[in-house]
C-alpha cells in the first residue's frame, strides 16, 4: 500500500488571496509565487499531494523546488514545525523621513531632532547640481545617527565616474541606493560590496513613485513590510516629509504644513490626528487594492480618498490590474 504524503506550507510563507489569483509570500527569501485560487484554499491547511489536481502538479513541483512545503510521512504530524506570526511594533515617533536638502548645517539639525524620535530610514532629495564631496558631507552627518538605511535622490552627475560613487557607497554602508534623475539612460550600476545606483531618464525625482505604483518590478516582500501592511498604510505610516524650508508635511504633493521642524516639538506632530490621517488606511480598505494579490508587497504613495464610511479609493490608476493580470508598460 502506498503511503499518502501529508504536506503543509512552511512557516516562513504566508498566503495572500486575490480576487482572480493568489500569492505565496516567502517572507525570509523575499519572493512571491503566484498560484490559482483553487490552490490557495488547499494550501491553507494540511493536505495530501494526491489531492492536487493534475493540471496543477507541474506548478506544485516548481514550488517544491523552492522548498515551500513541509512533508510528513505515516503518523508524523507538524506540531514540531515552527509557524511565524508576523507582528508589527508600532512604537511612537517617526520611522522614516523624506527631506528636501536645505544646507549641511540645517540638515544636521534635522537629523539630530529626528534621531531623538528614533527615526531609522532617511531619503534625502537634492534638486540642484552638486559636487560629489557634498554627498560625502551629507553621509558624514549620519556617523553618530541611529539611522539604519539612507537613500539619496539626486540630479544626474554629468561627470559621473563609477569608481568615485562605488567608493562613496563602500565608505558608508548605510547608504543603500542612489537615484539619479535627469539621466540620459535608464540603467542600474550594482556594486559588489554595497548598494547600487539607479539612473532614471525622467526630469524630477517625483516620477520614481508615480511610475512605480504597481509596476512589475516594484513589489517588495519581507517580514516587516508584510506585518505593517496588515494594519497600516505602508507608505504614510510613521513617515514625515520636510521641505527645503523645514516645513513639515504629510506628503510633498500637499501644500498644507503642520509646522516647522526648527521650532516645533515633534511629539506634537506624531500625536496630531490630522497629520496621521492616512496612517491607518491599509490596502484592505481601498477599492481595487483589496482585490489584489500584491497588496501587502506594494508601497504606494497615492493619497486615499474617502467615498463613504470605511471605503476608500485612489484617483490615480495603478499600473497593474488584479482582474486582468496586465501590467501597464
């Protein structure tokens, strides 16, 4: 008699159901595997391999090659296998900051103030032409900072030399990526030790978010983002925008200011319910997004608009449709 093989999705993976198809997020390997909804319902619980429809066996073998399943034989069970339960720590303060570069002295004061709020991620936007020495000076401001990750968004350097930028990124391990807009070409320079430079043929840094929404290469899977996306808006939550004059905003696309960082207590900002308006509007609350299998892997800067009680939508269209599986080019 042939023994049936009992199978279960490994604990590092989570299932996400879309309206037309589903996805398996591998939260540690940071990968997405797409599956039909029929397999979503089968994979939710323990199952036997012979329960899989023949038309899906090839797909199942592909998933097996990526080590997505536990297998038990005979009377064994899965009690000893670890299952993760993603939890998001919603500490007070700001987690990330987008800053339009003002000057070295003013940026230093901003960083010191945000450090007191335990800010971990910074994106510095430089709209004017610069010398590479300025980027070194900016990064040196973070030497004693609590920051984990830093991005720079800068104008294309007409005198770009790959070795100079590779040295910059090697010297500052927390500098993970540099975006160069107004570039004559679209390309990416990846460095062996640390980070990469993304060249983008667009006129402003703002395109990076507009063109990225729902693009086929825009999705990001990891434990922290998934856990945050279950409860919060993964773009606006605990994020602060500071323009060149020090004005504090919910996003750069809005004109309303909530004060100036140089003369306000930041606690008054992150406890302000109006400032936090978008923090709790997650993708499960938004029309179309709630039907998408990528909703917990998509960081989306669009401002949600309320239709009626607890129902939201986005005015700007996404580049992906969960109803047709088509990515707009």
